[in-house]
C-alpha cells in the first residue's frame, strides 16, 4: 500500500532518489516515485492526488528556476505557499540550479570524472570538452552539460553520481527529501 507519493521532474531524479535510499537501506516498497515528465505537470498530478481517496503524504523535489510552478500548483490545491521558503513545510525541496548541479558540487569534479570513467564514458566526455563551445568553460559546466547531452545519460549519471556520494555529502534538498520519506 502506498503511504508516500514523491513527485519528481523526471527519471534522473527518480534514479538519484533510489540510489540514496538504497545507500541508507531505506525501503521504498510503500513509496510511489512519480515521473512528472517535467515540473509543469505538477499541478495536474497534485489535483489527481487530491481527488484520490487514499491517505498519503505528498513530497517532491524541484529546481530553483521552476519553483513558481510548484507554488502555483500548491495554491491550486488549497496549500497556499507564500514563496520558496514555504515549500519545505509542504514537503517540497528545492535544488539550486538542478539536481545534477547539486550532485556535481557534492561529489566534486574529480570524483564525477571518476564515475564517468567507471561507466566507460571518459572518451565521450573528452570529445565534449574539446568542442570549441565548451573548451573554455569551467569543468563543472562541462560536466553538467555532459550529464544531459545524450538520451539516457542523465538518468544513468544521476543514479551513479548519487550512489558515489558519501552519506554526509548528500546534497541538502535530496537529503531532506530522503529524511522526510524515512520519517513517514
């Protein structure tokens, strides 16, 4: 029986949540991780959940540039969030930039490169880094771009980067979400 529903922007966020939950030995059997297919679908999903008769907690993760979609969605279902600072009270946690950025900063660029190499993607990263548009960009920006440039890579890397995190280095929004799931 589902007791908690977690609204996530996409499959890469689901992969990261699953990896951190596994590392903490957190059983997600009664947790439904929902791929919104983009944050703009959060209001539709919240309305559907509101109409459901089941009693469950609704949690979520979003990126700072998309906070307005979550605030509007919460207002639409009678949960008046004044601004971003209210979102945690409603179970929504905000990533600065996005989750991939949080993971890259938490691991550090050297560890991210190690994970990429372990996955057999070092040559592809080197190719991106040699492209004129990316040569002079900071390494963290190059890594962020690399995470999302090919189909399926964002999900693969989000899970692998989250798995590589030391427990005390899990980014704050992801850690807060996992803590909230664990307390249910």
